[in-house]
C-alpha cells in the first residue's frame, strides 16, 4: 500500500497537534483513548477550543440516565447560538467578510459579519411578526443564495426549527417533508440560474404549500429579478410575503434569547431503506459544536480561513458550513449553478477570486472534471488552497490520485470525511499533516468511539465488518421527529449497545480505515443519500406499474446510479415498445422526485424477486444485475425470478 505525505503541510503546526500538546495527551492515539475513557473532560475542552459561550453555564456535561440511545448533553446550559455565530464576531471584527456568494453568471456579493448580524436580526423580527417563535418549524426551499444562511440563523435566533430541503426537489417531495414537520412558514425562491438558464421554483413551492394545511406564510426570495410573485397563483389558506420586505423589519434590541443545549435547532430529512423520509433532529448545543470541532480537528480550519463546499443547503454540508465555520469566525463561500459551467475551469476561478483555503468537493465532481481539457487549474490559481475535503461517497483510486497529484501538486491533503446526517458531521477523517493513503482515512475523529465489528459485535481487523460507535457524542441526532421507535430500531436494534451506522468498513494492518459502501439498501447518487422506497412509490403511482424495486448500481461518474425494476398491470401492452414506456416512467419519476433523481434505467420484469413472506430482495436484485454473489436464495419465493435480472445483466454487458 502506497502512503502519501502532502509536502505543503506540517503536522506540529495544526490545531489538532496543538490541542494534543496543550492538554498533555502525548499523541493522537492517546487523545483517542482518553476521549473515550473520559468523554466529559474531552468535550469540555472541545467547547473551549471552538469558543462556544454560554448564557447560563451547564452543570453536567453528559447525563446518560436515559441510556446510551438518549444522552443529554450540557445539562442546564443555555446559549444564544446566533450571538456565538454572528454577534460576537460582528462586535470584534465588524468589517470582516462572513459570506461570499457567486451567481451562475459570475455576480458577486460580500456580506460582512456586521451586515449579516443586521440582516439576521431583521429577518428574526420579521418571522416573529408572522407568528413564528420557539418550536415553530420553518421550511427552507432555497438554492445556494445568502438568504438561505440568513434564514437558518434567523430561525435559530427565535428558537424556531429549520427544515432545509434540497432545491432540486419536486412539489411532492417538498410536501412530504413540510407535512411531516407541520411547518407554518415556507421560505422559497422564485427560481435560480443554472447553466445560464433560469430554473423556476415558485410553482412547485406554491403547489406544495397548497397541499399543506399547516403552512400559514410563504416567504419568497426574488432571485430571478422579475418580482417575487410574478405570475403566481395560490390557495387561500396562506399569505405570500416578500423576503426583502420581511428582512427590513425593525429589530427589537431587547429580543435576544437563549435556548437550552438540547432544544431542537433543525430537522434534516434523510431517506432510509424503508418508509417515509425521516426527520433527523439536531440541537442548539450539539450540531454547531460537532461541526466546528470537525472543522478544527479534521480540516485545521482557522479564523482567517475561507471554506467552500460544493453542496446544497438541503444536504447536511450546507448547514454544516453555516453553523460550524461561522462559529469559528471564518468565511464561507456559497456558489450558485454548477462548477463546470461555462467550462470546467469555473471552479478554480471561483477559488482564486474568493481566496478559498478549504475546498470541499465530491468524488463524483472530480470524476466529471477529469474528463475535461479545462479541468487542470492554471498555475497560481490554487495558491490559497491548503486543504481539499471530500464526503458523501467512497473514492476510486484514479480520481483520488488525479486530485492529489495533478490538481493538488502532491502538496495538499485530501481530508476524506465520512459520517452522515444523523451523525451531525463525521465519524472518520484524515488529519492534515499526517501521511495518508489513497481513498482511506487516518481514523476516527477524536470523540467518536468507532470500531469495525462482525455480526456478533466482536472487533475485526483486516477484514470487512460493520462500522459501529460505542459511545454517544454531542452532534448525534436527538431521535427522529415524532418517531423515537424508528430511531431506536434503525441504529440500536441490530447490536444492542452499539450504534450500527450501516456502512461496511475495514481497518488494515497499518491502521488505515476504509469504507466499502452501505450495508443496508440506501442509495447514494452523487453523494446524496436516498431511500429506494421514494423511487418505488413514485413508480407505483403510475397506472402502468404494479410493483417496483429500486437499487443503486456502480456508476463511473455519479458513484451510484439508480436502476429500477417494475412489474406491470397489463404486461402485454406495456412491454410493446418498452423504450417509449421506459421514457414515460423516467419522466414520471423526475416529475415527482425532481429532475436530478431521474433513474438511469427502468426494466420490466414478470416477477420481482421476493421472500416467501413478501419482502423484496433488493440486495439480491442489485447483485444479480451487477454480477456479484447473491448469497443464500433459500428464502426466495420463486428462485427463477432472479433469472430475468441476470438476463438483463447479460444484455447490459
């Protein structure tokens, strides 16, 4: 195994190395051991390291009286989170840039900490005027514009709970999440620009609001510049509000509030393998602390740094940037559009213009860039970059080497970062300044008591097992919204006392960790985690389809692509001219879930492989289609049903 040592980074100068030295841990391994043995002391030190200040100091760091599944962190503590994130920096460095933004056509905005504080205060006052307050849910259906960050912070300031959603969702996908959260306010844009063309969002947003009786107000950001409500029609049970007008509401200086460390901050919906999307609950004390800790220890982010992650505010890394980097007093860059338009050099030009020091991008994006003549940055364009970050999916060695050697000149570490929405950040990471191996991890982030175990929960080394966690951490989800049983069943039922994350992982003889993909049926398309039931439900809603199964298959660009298999109500008429029907069904899924989630292929079967008790064998279908071992088929209702899938594989090859 080849090990790479980035030439431009020195371990002893990193924040993590200084943290180890300052607290007398002696080594990273010793830090890991001590953090597991005495978690309260470690997390107290993390609170001080990231500068989290308390209105009312907590009296107990960790209370496990309700069991490992339901820890209470920072008991009795109350904090003004927005003052920590914006206010104190605005007082100390009012002219420092907090948010940089670049539009699809190259437009730029710079918002200082002082300006951000004023806009957040105004929007908080505006939301209060709409009747929102502590515990209210505010759904956020916005592209990567500064207003998305403002709404997240304004909601936190009044104790409301943000519900950020992917800007590419269709109306039906928005409805699911808004209804489950019972959001009273929906903040949307009339559209955004992508590849030089407007993408209109308002019709979908209003259609979703029409279907959700809980929605009382729809706040519209005029991104397209043609008036926030141009040409819009809507139902009568909610009001339309202009974002700019609402943000200009006079702030009440006496309205500052603090909230408990365990009070809900945000619901981030993520899909599992079964059932509806689940609302992951993050808290005022836990999520920002975990995000900032990971940035300090895994990314070596400092106050004078600038972080840009190519993401969406509806995926975890969007709020992760806002709450984590701004808590540390750094600058974040939000970017509209795609990083390869008008050419593959756009990403590097953005990096150069905005002085990005930490650039996060997915393996999918790297694979896309590799195929373009413009992909290699010009000399000097990456001079500010110190660290690359990557999350959302597993690497392949070729694109990893291209980013490290060709783009990064073998000088910059690639922080491979793996965790999840329910984690509030990362479990595993690389640490700048330490040697790293292609596609691997140096190990768990301090405070994450990770292990790799077999089916009985016993540690394994040198072979693949389940990635688990043995202790709680502040950033972990505080259950699923209104569904505690599902939370317990999802993570704690397989191996009692262990959080089973759902990833296959291994630890090699040199101590490097590797993640080998999902151990459940969750699909990851371009790093975005999706449940198969969302695709299956969309397909079954079409009158042609009787049953459906969706699986993720390897894709050289996206990492995984979605392939669906259906049975038909009228097999004879449906199978005639199948290519036309396949297009119709793909369009149908795209209309329901959003264009980015269009399946790569849809195949018709006479019977979907199931067990005798009716359970769909997704993993068997997937493995048959891609040519992997299918395992024990003894429970299958009709073993011959898999032959059709194998035949499709042969035709595919």
